[in-house]
């Protein structure tokens, strides 16, 4: 075989050799947690998944596969060591002793209260005591706000009306059927941007009243794999480095801003 022919064959084989050196890492993602992580068209969508895809481009020797699954199934897969990682759990080392280590946090999630502007003409800085006598909206199946808030509801000192999603609750609030609504801050901002785009909301008619709680979303890794994922430590190290760089250079903020910009131009809003 001539040298030139051998070099040509070697050149053709290089992409296959390079691909063989790349480890595919599957991260399970929550399929029902919009706007942060959800499934649409069979694909993992949402802000956390956008962050992980951006982080993947910074990794050496790894590519990330995002697989949306029901949340309880994802926890079970990590607990029994069949799955390497799940996104985006909160930091719960006592409740989930099988989940170690965690990545660095990806985002801060805030539960906040939005009220009609006229409701906030009365100062309401103390949560939840200053909100007695008001009508609150809430997403069905969720219990944000803390024990004291729900105790006031149980005592009849705060009236609660539940609806399926943020859009329905915010429309009720805009139309004066509710006084306040509490939910994730970003979910509220995205939905208000859509409503504004559809000319159903005038900016300033609703105002953020008080922050209630804050959590951070991580990638949580199994410690029950018994060596099934020998690359785990190196992958965690590289992922943490990538996420740290993205925070420092503003890339995560830009991903959030793109989600808000998309909401302002989206014709048909999803339900959060």
C-alpha cells in the first residue's frame, strides 16, 4: 500500500476514533416542571436543560444526553444506582442519602407573592400576617408559602382559590377576582410577558409584594452505582467548572433573558 493511501485511510478513520473517545453521559430530567424542566415533543425542554446543553459544549471527552422522565421515577433510578444523575433536585442530603455528590447550583428559584397594585397601597411587609383577609390564588396540587400561611387558610383568615396553572390565576388576578397570587417568580414573569404580548396585561397593574422562600436547583448524582460510572468524579469536576464559568461570564443570565424574550413573542403559551 502506498504511503499516501495509508494516510488517506487514517484520515477517514480519525472521526470514528475521536467519537469512540467521547463518553455519552445520560442525565435524567424532570418531565413536568415548567418553565424549568419539562418534556415537549419527546425532548427535554426548559431553562435547566438549556443550561446543561450549554455546559455540555464546554466539557472535554463527554457529551450529555438529557432524558425526560417522571420525577418519582428519576429519584428511584438514582436511588438504586441505575442512573448516574438527575436534574434539578433541591439540596436534600437527609431526605435523599443516596444522592451524593451534587453539582454546584445552577439557578436560584424564588417563590414570591404578586398582588394588584391597589392592594399594595397598604404596606404588607410581614409574611403572612399582613395578608389576612385577602383572596389568594394558587396552582392546584402545590403548597407554597409555608406552614404559617396554610394555617391562616385553615383558620379562614385568608381565602384561597385554586386553578390549574399560572395563566388562569394571573388572569383572575388581573380581572380583580383575586387580590394576590403566589408562585415561582420566573413562572409568573414568563406568563405576564405572554399576557402582555397578547394585550391582556398592562405592566404595573400587578406588583411583586414579598419574597416567601428560595431554593436552588442542582444536578444530583447517585452514590449507589458501585463503580458502574467510573468517569463520575471527572465528569462532576468538569461540569462544576463549566457551570462556574457560565455564571461568571453571564451566560446563565443570558439563557434566562432569552426565555423571557421568547415568552414575549410566543403566540400560544404553555401552562405553568
